[in-house]
C-alpha cells in the first residue's frame, strides 16, 4: 500500500535536476521552518510563494483553494460611493415589504419564500445602486439572472420606485385576479419586468454563460456592439449541485468571458438542510471554479471580524475556520456565546486566549450577524473587482445567513425555506431591528402593513436618481416591437415546388439546402444563427463551413487538416455557425440567447438548432419550456427523426416520441413534414409569423419544431390546387386520391382515407397501390404535417363553443365528406396521430411505432412495428371489414400473403 505521507512523483521528476545542491537547500529550508515554526507556518509560506509565482506568470499548477477568509482585505477595500445611510433605509424597506407580501399571501395558501431574499438583500441592492446598467445604457444594458426564490425582494423594490402598487403585491402568486405577480421571474407572465426565467434550478447559470457568449458573438459579427453589457447571474450554493450549473464553466473561461459574473449566495443551506453538512461548500466551489479557469472572489466575513483577524498572530483562527464544517457554522448561528467559546475557541489554546479578549456581545455579533454578503462595503468591493477583472469570468462567493433580519425563528433554521410567514410580534421585532417608522396601530386586525416612505421621500428620490444614472429601471425587459424583417426572396422557397425528379433527397438535406439559400439573402441572411452539437457533417451541413465560418473568438490559429478540400473546416472570429461540440444543453442555451435577441438587444436573430431528434426534447425539454417562458423565436429541427429511419442505430437513437413531448409545450408549433416543399412552406410561414407580419390573433412569440428524416427518397412536386399552403400550415391536406394517383379500382369500390406524416406517407402511398392492385380498394392519401396543430385548433374550437361561439375544427372541415374510415400512420408512437381522434367524424384508427426501437434495416424495423405498407393494407382491410365493406376473410388472406 502506498504511504499517503510519502512524497509522490510529479511531472518535474521527469526533468533532469540541473542543480541538485540548490534543490536540496530549498528543501532543507522548508524542513527548518517546519521544525522551528510549525507546519502551519511552513504551509503559509508555501502558499504565499506559490501565489507570487502565479502572479509572475511562472508555469506552476494553480492553487485551487485559498484560506477561508475574504479575498479582498479590509485595508484594500475601495470606499463605496453614494449615501450608505439612505441605501440602508432603502434595503430595510425592501426587506420589510418582501416579507409582508409573502406573509399576507399566506392566508390564501399560495406560498412564497421569505428567507432567500433576506440573506441576499445586499447582494441585489448594491448592484442596483451602483452596477446594474439599465436598458438605456450603452449597448443593451446588463442582463440580470435573478435567483427565483428572491423574487419578492425584486417586487418590493419595484413597489418602492413606483413600478408596482399595493394591489400588485397583494396579488403575489394570484395572477387570475388581475394585477397579479407570478411566483418567480417569468417573462411570459410579466413581460415588462422579467427577462429571464430562472427558478428551474441550474438553467440560469447555464443560460447566463451562453448569453454572455452570445453577446460576444453579436459584437464580433458586427450585428450590434454590446461590449458594454455585463451578465450577472445570482445563484444559490445549493443550486450549484445541478449539473447544468457547472456544465459550461470551461467554455466561459476558454473564451475569456470577462463580461460575466456569477454571484453565489452561500448561505450554506439548500431547501431542507445544509448544502455540505460535513464539508465546506465555499471551498469546494472555489476549487471547482479556479480549476475551470475563473477568477474567484470570496466575501465571507463582515467588518466585525476584523478585530479577530488582527488578534490571530499564529494563524489559529484561520485554521479553525477552514476545518469547521458548514453545518457547525450554521449551529453557531443559533447558539449562545458560551457554546461558541467552548466549541469553536476551545479547540486550540491560542484561540482560548483570544476568546478571553472578546466580550459575549462581540462573539455573537461575529457569529450571528457579520457576514461579507450582508455589508454593502464588502459587496461593493467584490463587484468592483469583478467588473474590472479582464481575461476571465468572475465568480463571487458571498457568505450570508439565510433568514437574516427575520429573527431567531428564521435565521439558519433548516425549515426556513418552507416558512411562509412571521407572526405580528416577529414583524414588530423586525421593524425595530430595521428601524422603520411603522406604528403598532398600523397592524389592523393582525394584518402586517406594507411600508413606503412616500413617492417624494429621500429614499425614493435617491433610488430613482441612481437608476437614472445607470440607464433606467432594472430588471426590465424591452417590449417595444422590433421592425419586421423583410421576407426572403420567394425563389428560395419556390425552388422546392417542382420536386426532385428521379433524385433521392432526404428531408434533412432539403432543409439544409433551404437554409443555404436563405443565409445568402441580402436582407436577412446575416441574421440566421445555425446551431449544431458537433454532427454538422451527419446532417450534410459541412458545405456551410467555408462560406459561413464557425464562430470562434480566437479565429483560426492553426492550419486545418482539410484545408486543400472544397468544404474545409473554417473557424473565424466573425463566424456565423455555432458548432458547440457534444452538448445538447449548451446548444439549447445558445438557441435561447439567440431566439430572444429581439428583446434582449433589439436585434431579431433567426436561430435554427439541428440535432438528432432523439436527443432534443428527451434530454432538454426543461430548456424548451424555458425557451417558451422567455418568449423565444426560432426553428428547432429534429433530424434523423422517427423510430425506424435511422438504420442500425437501435433503441437509444430511435425517436418515437419527441412530438408527444413537444405537444405538451404551449409555445411549440410541431410539424412532421413529409416532403421538401412542405418543409419550405412551413419555414416560410414561420418567418412571416415570428419575424414578419403576424396575422391578427397570432402570437409571434412561438417556436417551431420540425422533424426531418435521413431517408433519401424522390421528392414529389407540390400538388396543384387551392388551399395546399393553408393545409400544410394548419396540419392536414389531401395529397392525392386513388384516381389522381393513377391506380385502377373498380367502380363503387370501398374507400378508405390514409393519413400519414413524415416518412410514413411513403408507406401509405405504397399501401394505396397495393390496396388497389391486389384488393380492389380505393384509398386517398393525406399528408398530416402537424397532428398537434390540428389538435390545438380543435381545442380552441371546443373552448369557443363553451363561450357560445360556433366554430368547426379544421380537421373536421378538411375531412368533411371524405368517404370511408380513416387510418392514420406515423413513424412515432400511436399517441401522436391519436391526438386528433375525438374530432374525426369518420371511424378512426391508427398505426405507430410503439415500444423500444431495435437495430435492423428500415424494412425489418417497420415490419417489426407493423407500420410498413403491407401492415397498413391489413389494417385498412380490417377497418373496412368491420364496417361490412369488404370480406372478413380478406384480412386473414392478407396477413398470410404478406407474412404478417
């Protein structure tokens, strides 16, 4: 077994020692210090030496942890500008109203969170007073990712500056009453205030990184100079356990995103208890962020600790702070001075002597109240250092007390996240602590009053003056309309109407060809943002590399291995493609930033994110919901779609359900086009709706999900006739009849309607011919481009009926008069086509690829799931036999004939 105390080999051991004698002298010096002054002094000297080496650029591994003290010493803190007394009063009013709002709402049982903002109040207030730029500042102002559970404090500030009134606060979490406030940051529910939905933990940090990166993208591409904008992400230490929270740390440092600051509120508690009960979350996060290349600033202790650190001549205090686990620090917050003297100071003789010099009040002030995150001067120093640091993103680890100022019943208690109200006596204690001019008589019938110093008070004037100097209110979302983009040239779409002739073309390739034409458009081409997670060549997008370039802030510092080829790998500082590597979550965060640029930056961008359909909604549906919350616009493209088209890949790659998940998202318009001209028609209409002139009643704040296939097949010409485009967009149109298809059927032959989507329509067309040639059955074939849009329209019609309005669902209108039963088929589970079953007047049945996928040929997989042409024939005969329109024996004959 290896001796853990033995000197382990390092990379330096592989190098020859040019001066062994000098090396031995250094080692002997270290041994002498250890013997004379102790190992702690030796460790201190080594740390300072390593820090000096790092500062001088000497190539050594970085220190991943520093002592458990503030990064910026008190003596080095810049004096915070402004009126600290007024800022303290503003913060007191906001603390009060945040707690009052939640407590008053508790009688309705709607919940709310008090303790989070209580711990983070100064983290926000210092930023609002001195750092966070509003929308009228240079660039687009700053982007603020507010911690979801702190929303009452943000509402309280908006109340103080006149943007909200008491009616709003009283309708916190009661939106249906009118003038309501959503529980958490939610742009769709309160679009003039909130920019970013953040309460789905982990998505805020990930999105903030990609937003900062997208800001650089816009600037480097010359779309808009937003170099003055800064992204601030406010997070909880417990939230950092989410894998998305740290998934892109390396990206942020690799690209030098010094326009980004994480502020992590380290109150050492998650929702039900300590974040790291037996360890230290601050130290863990410091090592994680430093290892990823971030600048780390710790603001842990308030000014009351200065005296203790000055008394620490042996380093015993710093050592003790490093070894005490977080749960014990939380315990100190709730215990008396005697306990702290014994448990904290009593572990080291030097600390015992130090404690003799400290009064009980001093000990309680330090351990109960004084934290770096609770003092504006400490927070200001950290923020100033963060925005001035260049070359890397910064994380600020600010230690606070959860439930600070809310009284002994809240502070540091494990249950405080679930505690929704204070008693009247607790509010009065809080009032006295905050020194607010609220009288006992203001508590009418036990109801806590809101507090406001008056619209013309010194506090309100100061708050508004500070915000005016910083570029206007914050947080705020621009809601003014962006000028519609001009429609691309019609020829880009019309070129698909004639079909592909004898050439086999997959709809994935058709989509890529369409994009290649659209990005060349003089008016709108530069606004397309192609996003792909590493498999651009799989989707046939490599031809875009040399023409558009792959975005890289460093450009291309190497000669690509395929430089002599036509479609070589080209990176550029102003590249248009975001080629993200193997990260669907990162690609979605890209998409969200690009899809909301019309609001964030006043610049309409058109993102399309193309991915294996199996690895889109299944992996990142939470981000798709976030996209809808944030009112994003753009095209999600599920390529290599379906359960049977991805030959040989098997169940882990075979998507049979993404349209089901997509159908649950109210902002998603889901299409499963069969033909190239359908793809072009849908994209054309999407551009009109999202970026051009939306029709009355149409919501432009939607996004499109298109499934496209990798199965090369001949692409037919667009059928002639009126209403084809309308049918494609609405979700259903008749592609052909038995007669127009040229098949021969007897007069008065039984008839069936075959509905197919995506690649399944080709099986339906084969079945149409088999039914006619071998069974004398007439089949009409319909292209169901969107089952979910048909259902959405039908639901709207049902809702209209309840209001007394008569409206026939489009699916019923389209199928009106169609003879015979309806049989629907797709390359997805039956639940997809079954979405419309209740609104179809004809007898309805469906086929689909239910169950797990498998590795085999397309033909074998389709036979396995019972969706191939022969299976459709058998199902059609069964439907007709049930109605007495064909022989019952024909069903058995067909099964035997086709080997089913």
